[in-house]
C-alpha cells in the first residue's frame, strides 16, 4: 500500500468516526422512541407506536407545540420584514457608516444565550413587563435577527447596482425598483433565511427559559418532562422536534441552492450577451 492510499484510508476512517459520533446518538434517540417498553437501554425489545399515541394525545404537548409554532411564525415573519429592510439599507450605506452599524447588529452573535436571556429578563423586569409568549418572541427576534441579516446582507450586497440604476433612469421609484428588480433576484435566499430563522426560534431553549413565564414551548415541555420522568415519550418529542428542524434546514438549503443556480444562469446569460 502506498503512502497516498494509506493517508486516504486514515482520512476516511476519521470521517466515519466523526459522523458516527454525531449521528449514532441521534439514531438511538429515534430508535427508542419506538420501543415497546419503557426501558431506554439495550437490548431493544420490539417496536411499538404506543409512546407516539401517548404524546399526541397529550393536551400539554399540543399546547406546547402550538406555542412554539406561534412564536416561530411571528419571529420569522417579523425578521423577514425588518431584517430585509435593514439589510437593504446597510448594503447601500457608505462604508464608513456601514461597518459600525453592522457591528451593532451582529453583537448578539458573540454573546452566550445565557447572557442574552438574563439581560432580557432584567430589562423586562425593569419595565414591569409580564412574561409571556410576547416576551419570548421579542427575545427570539434578538437571537435570530443577526443570522437572517448576515444571509440577507450577503445576498443583497452582491447584486449589480447598475440594474437598479437603469430602472431608476427609466422612471421607477424606490419601491418599484425593489419589488421588480431587486426582490426577484434574491427571494430564494431570503426564503431560505426565513426558514432558518423559524428553525432557530422553534428549538431555542436557553433564552426562552428566562423570559417565558407560565407558558410552555416544545423545548420547555421536554425539559419539564425530564424533571418528572424519563421514558420513551421524551424520545418521541425529541424525534418530532428534530424532524421538524431537519425539514426546515432542508427547505432552507433547497432555496439557497435555487438561488445559486439562478445566479449562475444569470451570469451565463450576461456572458452570452457580451459575446
């Protein structure tokens, strides 16, 4: 065996071990969500849907799921509207002003969730605001906004300004330029970033823990259930949460891939026109 083949096998082995380290625990969680008994250790004693029926029949679970959906939808919609406007404005500011404003927007990315949660709790308490799903939504906006802005800013920043200038020369106002020229070029990335915002909000726990009050979301439901008992119903809720999150990530990736293909097609058309 030559040295190159040996290194290739070593690299492949390391990759396999890393993937196993990441995904085997998740596979075990999913597997035991179908366990026939309440045991959470091997040997596996057979498949059953009894724990899924138990969880789906639980009003507490359904309420937590509804709350998570309400918060995630509100967070992603507000983030889409405000984040797109902020990204559009930032990409059109002069460089000396864009840098400090971008720093202020992206500071929450550098802060631990524990710090953000405690800070928001102190702020809401000082303002005498009752903890509720509204405070959770505000907290999630603080958390997910920089991620959305990062993607939206990158999408809007790489557009050709000549297209917008041409539309303005033809008499289009600012809104018409954005709606008919800018948005068609970046909407797949904005849609993908919105799905990402939804996923981040849907499974956020640390920040939610400090600002939720008496309500419950799906991550909070898992945490409270673990304090009472440990059985495959926890695996069921975790599996459902993981499935929804993975689905959103896949949709986000699909939109991103579509945006890249659209950009490549436009670049090809431009090169053909120049030729």
